[in-house]
C-alpha cells in the first residue's frame, strides 16, 4: 500500500505536522518524507516510523504533497517536479510564507490544485493557528484533506481572498513574537520592581497562559474580559490607563500594518525569483 501524504522537506514544521497527524491517528505508513539530508531521513524514519526518500519526485505518487521548504528554493523544487506532473496530479499544500499560489502554479505548470497555508510556530506544540486559501483547481475533497492535515496541529480557518493572507501573516503568523515581546517586557519590569528573575518569569508565563485559556474557553470577547478585571480606581485600571495614554492601540495597529506591508513586498520579490 503506497503512502498517500508526501512531504518535501523534513524540517521543524514538517516534523510538527507529522507528529500532529500521528496523534490524530493518521497511519505512519501513509506518510512519505523527501529530505536531502540522509541523517535527517534516518531520524524521521526512526522517530516517526514514516517512509523517507531523498528524491522529491517520489512524493508525486501521493494524493497530497506538502511543500515544506524555504520560499527561496521553491522555484528549484517546482522545476524538479514539473516534468513528472504530466502523469500525476496531486494536491499541493504550500506552507512557504510569501509565495502566491499563482506563482507556484506557474512554476509547476498550469491548473495544479494548490492550497496555500499560513501556519504559525505554536504548531510545534500542537497549538497552532493556520489560515488557508484554495485555488480554483482545488476540489472540496482536497480542501478537506488539507484541513485534516493542518487541524492536527491546531485550529484552521479559510480565507476567500488570497490577499487576506497578508493580514493573517501580520496577526497570527508573526503574532507569537508580539506576545513573546510583551512577556519579555513584563518579566523585565517585574525584576525592576524587585522580583527574582525566575519568579518574574514563572508569573508572566502562567499569567499569559491563563489569559489565553480564559479568552479561548469562556466565549467572551477580550474587551469584556478586560473590563471584568479592571476595577474602578484599582491597580489594573492604572496600568490600562498608562497603556492607553501611550497610544498602545495605535502602536499595535502600526506594527501589524508594517508586517502586512512587508508580506506584500515579500510576495512581489519572491515572484520575481
């Protein structure tokens, strides 16, 4: 029985997806990973019991091929695959940031089924958020296949317009770094206020985790949750007032606009490779 899901690239995101798929009861025998590094191939085979190969074209026997390579080498990978695509037509799932589906389609040849995804790094701990876009050649069944793979490492959402993935990049793709920066700043502030480093770190991490769980599980908006914990004349109100006086919301908007704009320019640059 041949594998049904192929991966081109066996790096961290591919490993995360494979681990999530196995936890979602997808059979390891159904997965084939193409990776040029022989030692990496052996590690993947030993750790996950998946099939491995050093030939990218071997993955074209699969129903679905996940393109898990850096955007800068995608053109080279597509050039390797294109000659063999006259006899096979798998679904391609790209997790390469910035590369438009039309560009990938052009590199592979016309009328390829492509789902472009924007996952984020918490997928490494099965807590990811992935936005997905399907081109017109992708069937509803193929969309379901892509969704099943990405849902193994977190939540998925579909966008109707591929340009929306630029905003997704700004919000969730780059988003974990924003929270890391806030946690870093809160830890440093706690230390300056007299806490030991480890104490400040533990308190910040647990507070961030607790706040995220409350927001995701209580089905109450973040704005309402903030209001509920902000007592009139209390300590939280003083902190929130300080944030607002420093134009915190405008800072966030400007930061996300910068990330959105860079996503657009990256797509333009990569399309010219």
